[in-house]
C-alpha cells in the first residue's frame, strides 16, 4: 500500500510539471498568431503565477481543513480546465481568463504534497518526487513541438489536458491509499501555526527571499530559454526552438535523480551548496561567446542540473529547521514567495531583453544564484543562534 501511494504521489508531480513548460515552448509561435510583442508572454505568466500565489497562501488553511487527497483532486481538475481553455483561446485576452484555474490548480497541491512528503518521507523521496516533476516538464515541450509540426500550438495544450485527465482518474481511484497516514496527519495539521506567527520565527523571512531568488531564475529559464536560442542563434526552425524548452527541465530531472541517491548521505544544506556551484558552471558556459548552439544548450542542461536539488532540499528542510508545528505555514509561504518570483521576474526580464537584447539572460541568472545562496547561508546562521 505504501509503495502504491508513493507511485501515485510521483504521478501527481508529473502532472504538476506538465503545464509549466508549455507557454515557453509555444510562445514564439503563439506570439505571431496573437499579433503581440514577445514580452507579452510575461503578462500571461504573471497572471498564472498570481493565481498560484493566492492558492499557496491559502494552503495552510486548506491543509488544516481538508486532507491532502482532496486538495490534489480539485487542483488537478482546475489545471485540466485551464489547459483546455488555453487550447480554445483565439484571442490574446482569453489566455488571462483561463490562466485563473491554470494557476489556482498549482499552488495548493504543490504546498500540500510537499508538506505531506516532508513530514512522512526522507530527503531522497523528496528529490525523486521533484525529479518526476521534471519528467512532466520535459515531456510537454516535446508535446508542443509535435503539435507545431503536425497541427497547431492549440493541440499542444489540448493533448496535455488529456494526459492530465488520465492522471486525475488515477488519483480518484487511489483515494483509499491515503488512509495510512490520515489520522496522524490530521492531528499534526490541526496544531499547525498560522502565517503571521510563522513569519516571526528566526530565519523564515530569509528563506523566503532565497526561494524568491531561486524561482526567479528558474522561471526565467522556463519561459525564455527557447526565445534565447531564437534571438542569439541563427538558422533554427520553430520546432527545434520549441524543443529547447526541455533543456532546463531535463537538467532539473537529472539533478534531482542524482540527488535522490545521495541526499540522505550528504544532507540538504550540502546538496544546495553543490547545486549552486554546478548552476554557476552552467551559467559560465552560456556566457561564452560561441556562435553555435551546442555549448549554450549544454550550459542550460548544467544550469538545470545544478538547480535540481535546491527546490526540494529547501522544502524538505522546513520541518527540521522550524519544527512540524510551523512546517505547513513555512512551505505555504515558500510557495507563495517562489511564485511571486515566478510572477514578476520573467516579466521584468521580458522588458529588459526587449531593450538590451536577450543575450543578457545569463547575467540575470547569475544575480539570482548569488542572492539565493547568500540568503540561505544567512538563514542557517540565524537558525543556529
């Protein structure tokens, strides 16, 4: 029963990854169809992320009131609605309408499942869990690439929604499996702290800034990597450019797969330090003024590999750093902080690249990598004292 539930949880994280890379992969073509500037992708991404922030901030209250399984069912249903809505959008403004369920479906499920795993499973499971997020995120750019080749970008969203429907059906059938940790989890959730109380705990705010920085860089890669290749490398067709959206996700998946095998031995903090060092190496490769696209493509894979353990390690540390009483609120706040970064900073980069050129992207990523490690190291010092 425990193994079956874990398999379902992994499948849930595949469903979380599926929608995240579609906009970046499809946008170079969508932009032409809608007749809008390239920076307008940032506004759609911002709307999705705003809804996710709202959902994440509500997650501590939802976790106290409802079991994780019901949050999962409703959230996946909302993402199905959002994906289907994108697939039928014939005007740019319609994307904003369907971005509401698209985003609301992500925040609560992310926080609830991360909280569940952080409190019931070891660090290795958390890394493997987020590796499966990478599986979903790697698959969807190829779905979009296939749609662009065989039909239109609309079908990329439509086909992804069908996969989500299949995952939703599996989750409904798996409802009895959640009973094993239900009574213990409900007792812990009833005693969990609220957001205001949690913000006063030493180190929490610094961790939120670090999470903001990490997800700002990650989301910028999610949205703008295909456009980076379109703007800096010549002679690439639309299908190839869309497929480059999978580079960062493939790296994330690889980084989390490796971390799953070594995380219990190294520990979360050491994993984060190693991950940021690897990320900096990838940024350096993208910096190199080489005309072909191979070195930059390898660089983005390495960036993703370095980023891989950072997100799950920060989430998994929450109960150990702040205690189980605060873990639900900390994870919910981390998700909100993360999606604020995901909301604002890709849009900011959209305007920067429109004025300076998209070649500035590695500098942008470097700033957030430095902010991330700086805030985390300061938080560790605060927690120790």
